């Protein structure tokens, strides 16, 4: 796997390079600002990118805006946001383009290297990897017409674990229920979110995006 990193903290940036290289992942570029990140992606599209939100020159949401721009130029480019902040600006556009391959982790909550690497690989494969705290903060910023209002508490638990990127077996293990029960909950979630049977290939991603962006 070929990965690009956009992180302005030099120690963290070099630490990520060392971490990924040790894991057998090729780091094709490691930059400290949004402009260089976009230039690097344009010159040599990687298999995935790891990007901070607050990058030079403004240290606001430059990294997130750059990630959105990169996915417009390269549809489906896998993006793993690694930040200390949960930003609404441009997040809905990044998460809601329907292409999958997105993740959002909080730096201070990445407690295990293996889980970080698993999240990166999952995103690179077109899946999702969302920190539960990111999900919680996005939930409290919802509009009044929340499409998830019809979901039961258990269905919300299932959908939260889906958003983190877990498969049915793992969800069943986490909730101490059968895989059959998880399957029934997911079918109910799809029905309540208006996802038709024709959406077979993307229903899971669409449900997760509805959860995050409503």
C-alpha cells in the first residue's frame, strides 16, 4: 500500500512515516501543508492519504478542504482524517459523496498502533473507520429533522458500530447477540432510512453516511 501523509507537527509526521514503514507500508510523500499535499496527490495518486485538519496556511480547516478537493480530482481517493478536532466544515461533503473510503480518528484517542493500522487498511479498501467520539460530537449537532429519529436505541448501537467499520460478526460480539439478530437490525435500519433493495452494494456505506451527516 502506498500512502501520503499531511501533518504539520514534525515529530508526529516523522513518527507516522516510521510507523507505516515498519508495518510494510510505503510512504510516498509526507508534507506539512495543504498546498504541497494537493500537489503530491496530483503528481502521484496514492492508495490512501492520512491528513490532519488544521494545516498551514490558515490552520483552520485547510487539510479537510484539501481532502475534499483531492477526492473531486480523484473520485474515491481513500482519506483517513487524523486530527485533534471535530470540524463540521466540509466534513459532510467529505463523508457524504457516496464513494466510501473515509475515516475520522482523534489523535489523542488512538491508543493502539494495530487499531490505527487496521483503520487505515479498512479505509484504503473502501470502508469506514470512525472514532465513536467523532460520531457522538456529530450527533449532537444534528438538525431537527434527523432521519435517524425512527431508529431504536439498539439500532443506533448497531449503526454506530457499522460507522466504526465493523462487520456483522464483530458487531454481534460487541453487543453479545447473534449475527442473525445483527442482520435483522441492519435490515430494519435500511428500511427506516429508505434504502432500497437495489442498493445492495452500497447500502451499508449509505446508512453510515446518513448516520453521520443527517
